[in-house]
């Protein structure tokens, strides 16, 4: 409950930003002036609507107020007369986008409880229950978020912000794609919440209905970045009547004046006429109101309360870890899918090898068959890592981008919790996969090379982890998951081709490629472990019955020397260490990458 009055002002806002050109990577954009001298004032307990057609600057204005906007601009955004900094907005205000994503598998109650903002010692379970009741979500408390309607998801996104007791709440198109009844319910709930808590609510709308007009205290009409009107809804009718545009009876005032503030593009003549009319309306409103010269609310500077305090990184790590576990062990389709990908996808893929290699013998024909088996084990392990990561991580990336913009945690905290959660699952999955192919690879009567099962396990596990971390790396820069799959697969295919000794032998490479491969290819060391386990733990026979004497059969060590170029196949501990170093090193490198500005992350 907010006990004081607050005033948020946007004064003479001009903003120029880059318009995305639609390419796969960032950088293809053009500059455009999207806001031109916009002013607004919002008090505690009020609901204000920003009205305008597409491209009018509604979202740009919300981004400027929330300090998320990229580009150049001028003007002032004040809260109780104090400059609205990014930190101040994150601590005392909230922002809800229309495409807010939730973690599948969690219930409505878990989504609120597993939000880092409630780990500050002030927001209790009673607050969560109160918000659920205020937003008409009490009946769906235990419902999975993926089974919610669009209206319920919008209200849940609002509830995530309301549990923080914001003094100002911004909403981007909250009624988009909602039916009339759901839109009316949402706006009425927002109005009641504003009056009850004293929170000022600023929302954007493109097609307002007449039944929401009574719930709006203020309105701002935008067209091509300029303000046609900004002020109280009661004074709006009188203002337009005085300048010669009275609203006809039985007309929706919001839609009538929105149409008046929209460029008519049906013909060139209508476009020019409507553009000139709108420019005149913008200029007249700016001249008559002259809000840019009004003094800020300096008389209440200093009444901004202290923030609740940001939770510690350890507490945020704990809540993210619990959120990951709750999503995985949920009873539903999402939980089953996650559990299958985490535990059984890799063993299922490797079990396919039994169809092709179960009858491979230890004779000279088996040399190249077993060499190709190594190729398939590496490829399927990499593929399982890519499949699992691209299926599960993007939703966590999206949620991270949203919560990072709210100042909740950094990319390091996200990856630490994600890796602590995923590594045990990947180890269990790799152990099962190694057990599946163990009887096909090894001769139990001849285990004189040390620990061949461990070698197989390490090779599969580190291959899976490397593919997972490489996928996470590319997801930082690339928009769509399929493009990230292509980039990851390309890098891994090059590594297998040059370093595994399966597609190309070591002796067939140029000396410079041999050196580069040893320094950069994880598959070289994982392949060495698999080759050692397969070839050196069995009695490979070169003299089977009916053998062709013209075919020269090498010894296992000679064969491995040609394929991998190693002089000593008894020092597998070096291969294990370096294979782990690639996977773990890339995980730490990703933490550094995710500290970069988050505008690089593509949230699609």
C-alpha cells in the first residue's frame, strides 16, 4: 500500500532511434525521429492511456520513460521533481510488455513466488494472495502458465509487477488481441488497483472501446511522434469542442479523436490533407498548453521512498535454481518434455548405434567400422547437446532479458544457476548413454587399459557440455534458434572433420592444421579417449579365416598413430583434462559474454 502522492512528468520529449532493418544480426537499421516535444503528467491513483495508431510513438515514449530507449533525445522525465534515472525506475516503477513470457511448467502461484523481486524480506505470501485476488486469478492459482488464456497471462504479468508495490506502472498494449469482455475486465481491474494502492498506471492502446472511457483519468493522443492532446479525459471533450471538433452524440470519444489524430493513407490527397490537419492540431495544442514551460513538481522533491533493497546475488541464484527445478519436475507435458530431453534424449540417440555396429567384429574389417563408430558417437553427443539447449534455453533467455531490464540480476547469475542445474542432469544422461553402448564397444574379458568406461563417459559428457555451451554462446547474438543451430552445427562439424581422426586422418592434414587442431578442437581429445577405449581394450585380430593376404592389417597402435598422430596412448589423463578444459572454459567465457550490453541479445 502506497501512502504518499507521486507525480510523474515527461517534459518536452524528443527522441531519435534506429529502426531495425530486419536482418539476422543487429546493425542493419536507419535513424528516425519518433517523438517530437511530447509532454504528459500522471498522478498517483490515476490511469492514463497513450492512444495512437501503429508508428505513432507509443512504445518509444514508454521506453523513454522507463530509461530503456536506445538512441538520442532530449527532454526530462521526473518523478516527484527528481530526474527519473534507470536505477530509480527499476526500484520504484514497473514495466509490462504485451509479449511477456513465462517459464512453462510453473503454476501461477509458483511464477509469483519464484520471482527474484519477492526475495527481499518485505513481500510475504499474503501479498501474493492479495494480488491474485485483486487480479481475479485466485481460481487459477494452481494452473500451469502454459494453459492460461491470453487475458490471464496479461493479468499474471501485471501481478508480477504489483507484488513490488510500484509507484508508477507502465503497460505496453495490455488489451492487444483480447476480446471486448476481457479488455473491459482488464481495464476495470487496473483502475480499481490504481485507486486501491495509489499506483499511477500509464498504458498504451491502439483501438480503445467506449466502455473503457469511464476508467481513464487522462489521455494522450499521439500521431507521428507529436502530441495532439495530453490531459484529463473530462477536459478533453471541452478542448476539442472549443477548437472546432466536437464529438458527435453516441460516438466513442476515444475512437473519434483517435481517428482525428490518424493519417489517412487511402489516397495521396487524403494523406496530404490529414497530415496538414494533424500538424496544425499538434502545433495548436503545443501553443495553447505550453507544458514545456511549466515548472516541475519541485515542491515534493525528497518524498521518493527508499527502495526495498535488491536481493543478494546468492538469494537470486537460489530462487533461479529452484525455478529451474520446479519447471523440470512439474507434472505436465512441459515437465515430461524437459525430463526426456535432459535425461533420455542422449541415450536414445546413441542406442541407434546398435542397429549398425552390434555385429562389427575385431578383424581388419572392423578397424574402419569402429573408427566410424567414434565419428557417430561424437556427432550424436554434439547433436543431443544442441537439441536439448535449443529446445529449453531460449525461454530462459527471454525471461532473463525481461528481468535484466528490471535490474534483477546479471547474466553471470543466470548462467551460474543454469549450469549448476544442467550439469548433474547431463552427467546422469551421459552415464546412461555410456552404459547403453558399453557392451557394444568393450570386451569385458580384456580390460587391461585402465578405465575404458570412464573414458567413454568423459568423451560423451564433455561433448554434450561443449555443444550446450556453444549453443548458449550463439543464442546471445543470433535472433532465431534455427540460425543458432546452423552456426553451432557448422563449428562442431569443422572440429570433427579436422580433429577427430575419423573423416580425415591426422597424417593427411597439413602441419599447420595439425597444430591448430590440437589447440582448438575438443573433438581431437574426446576422439582419442573413445579410440583408446575401443581399440586398446580389445584383441583386434588381423588374421581371420579366409582373409585376403594382399590386404595389410595394421596393429591397433599403428592405426591410431595414423588417425590421431599420438605417440603415447597410455596418457589418457591428459585427454580427459583437456576435454574438460574446453567445456568448462567455454562456460566461463559465456559468463563474460553475458555481461555485455543486453541490446545484443535477440529476444525472438
